[in-house]
C-alpha cells in the first residue's frame, strides 16, 4: 500500500477506534479563552477546584501566564532537523540545518513532476506558506471526482461513521509489459482527524484474481487488505451522482481555506480588561500606524472581496475596515475602533459579535498598558492572542515591537 501523502501515514484506524470512547466524553470540553475565564470565575468561589492546566509560567511586561495557554514571548529556540548525522565527537551538530523542509506533503506525483516544488534550503528567499496546508485533502478531487468510482458508507461499531471511496484505474504499460496493469485507489474517512489515502497495485492483493477491465472492482478484497479495521458488513454502496460527489468533496476539503478573519483589539495605557478595550471609541496615532502596516483601509460599502461577515451594503458594521492579501489568501481584520460604537453600553455587542467569534485576535497595547491575560476574555472561540506593543510610537526608529501568545 502506497500512501498518497504524509498525513495518511499517520492515520491509524486501530488507534482511532480505541480513542473513540474517550473523545465522546470530551465532546463538551471548554478550551481557549472560555476555559481560562471559566477557571478564573471558579477560583473566586469557596468550592473552587484544582487547576487542570496551570499554564507554562512564562510572563513579561506584555502578558501574564494563563491557565490552558502557552506563551511565546521571544527567545525560544527553533526545532531543527539535520540532513546529515555527525560522526565525530567534536562535531556538535549537522553542517546544514534547515528550519523546515518544503514540498514533501504529497508523496505521489504524476510522471514528469517532482516532489520538491521549492528548494528545501534554509537560505531559500521565497515566501513561506501562510500556514501548514493539508495538500492531501485534494486527493478526492484529483483522482475520484467526476470519474468512475464507488462510494461506500456505513456505521462501524468501533470506528463510528465511515465513508470509503474506491477507484480502479489502468496503469501505463511499461515496454516489457505483456498485459494491462491495474491499480486501486482507496480513501477511508472516519471520525478521526487523519484520513487514509493511497493506492495499491492489483497484483499485490492476495487471493485476488487479476481482471482485464476497470469495470470489475473487487471492493471487499481491497478494503480487507488496505484497511482491515473496517467492518465490511456495515458498508452499503452509496447512490452515485453529482450530489454525493459534491458532499464528499466538501467533506474532504473543509479544512482548506484561503479566507481568514482576525480580530484586532485596542488597549490604551492603564487598561487590561475586555470591556475597557471594547469601549475605546477612537484609535490613537500609534494604533493607526500599526493598522496601516498590516493591511489597507477599504470602504465597506460596495466592497466586492472577502468581507468576513461585515456589511457591504448599508454600513451597519461601520464605514471602513482593514483588508490584506498574502499569496493566494485574503485576510479581513475586525478592528474594534472601526466597528460600530454604542454609547452607554459596556459590553459593546456590535463589536464583540465579530471579534468574539474570531479564533485569532491581535491585542495592540499602547505604552503603559497592563500585561494581557486571556482570563479577561469571555469567548468560546478566541484561542490565539497576538500581543503587539508600541515602542517609541510614531517615530521612524523601531516604531513597533511585537510578541505572540498562543496555545
């Protein structure tokens, strides 16, 4: 069995079955700012419980240590993998140490293409991807979608819901081949995060009689050989058609996105709480300078690109916002001071309804702002906070310095 991509190698159906009961018990576990703020509320009661995760203890003048969070405050060493192993005792490390290797996510490429899309060199000056992308998620689109194949569905006693796609294809003949060679492509989806994707040659499957046509598909034998953990008896052949293929395509590629939304909160000198930041009516010069450095201000009315839930017709979510493009990705920033301000309303729900639903939030601090902690944020969605503090604001020398705080 040849895996299509690196993530498929990590797919362990047996392990997924053992974890299924544990994951069902953790379904309603709070995480991120929600867990931190909930724990802070419990600590004020007489029957407060012991902290399950006290945090990492890292702190500085920008942020405090917080339960359920891991702080990156600068100075952390990069994890490096060497391309060669040292033989001499005096050799402390490899001579060539790239921070990361690019282009090895997908293991199978068509003839004439290479695994190395870009040079795997640490001195490569090309832009890095905006984040790690699961290129293997395109497997169904490339080799199954709108092509003849079978889709099987069922409820496995150990794995839960299962969706299996099988396709038989003819392999190009080699000069010495006397007959056609066939290959089976397989895609096994379960409730586990990792999906099994790959292929196997027909003659490699034991007790399988070779056929001379792509019409004959030995699904049972293929699944038993490649994924013996799946109960064959629970599978039923799905209805073929565009709707089925579109649903599977959407399922496989739901983790791929080129559209991102990021919240931006403004913290003035002496401030630290969520309500204080939401109630800042106008932005200061340093904050405006920072916004200009991460994107461009766009007029929302008539804006025809990614708007991240903002109103581009009636100005109900403000007149302007900050928008950026990076490589093939679009980023819309939900800026607190650009969203509608409601007088005499400490919660400022018209602002929080957008920023409170963003997973990533930037907290911009003016000089004199109190250290930030996620415990002051009441949200079930905000999980990553990037803290940026102005140093010598509005000057040409070192105008801004940023530190990040992530889970």
